[in-house]
């Protein structure tokens, strides 16, 4: 077991005992990534902040259900994604969804993209173009390409069939390719 996993395991044990310093340490370790995850789905700063806070509270109260089959970060991200999608769908049903064209900057420390050889400008251009896709495509690509969920997990999260999930991701990728191609031509 590496030092990071050992440290988080110790912190989680302390969190289970109600240690607030340990909870703060866990929060500080994960809040930026969880905020960015939520923001990419709900596209609203205040809503993403609320979802992140609620997700941490939920995680701390349900720590006994965390079984360490996956990393704590993955488990927490799943809570954040589920809460974000639930909130997004609720706002959409209530017609409160503000689908403005504001583009959001991804934090520099995002793990999945930091390892790429691609320049920051190109990454930003792809993310901006993703925000121009229709909502179902944007959410599907965010879950698949950025958050790293597989089709089975996505179909469960989005409450759609596996085949529909694969089709949505495929169409979303094609739509993204076309939009990026048009940017290059212009």
C-alpha cells in the first residue's frame, strides 16, 4: 500500500470516529476535484458548491458503507456525480436551468488531463467546444472522457440502457469531432 492510500485510510478511520480535523483534511484533499466535477455537470458555480458540500456531508455520514473496493476518491466522485445529475435534472424539470454560454476553465491540477501531452490551449478549446454540445452529449462525454466512467456505470447513473449509452457517447464524440473540425477550418 502506498503512503497516500495509507494516509487516506487513517484519515477515514478518524472520520468514522467523528474527528473534525480528519474530516477537514479529507475535504481539503478532494474539494477542488469534486467541485470541478459538479461544475462540469450543473454549469453553475453556486449550485456546484452546494452539491459538493452536500456530497461531503453525505459521504461522512455514510462512511461505514464505504468498503474500499475502489479508492475513496472514486467513491466520493460517484456521490458527487449522482448528486449533480439529480440536481441538474431537477432544475431542468422545473425550467430553472440557465443554459448560458459561459465557458468554464478547468483547474490546472485536474488529474486526467494533466498527464496529457496536449497543450493547455488545446485542452481548453476541446472543453469549450464540449460546452457547446447539446446537454445530453455534454454530460455523456463529461462522464465518459473526463470522469472516466465506463458505459455500464454511465447507463446506471443516467438511467438509460447500455446500448443507448453507447449510442449517445458515439454520437456525442462525432458531434464534438465535427465542431472541432469546423473550428480548425475557420
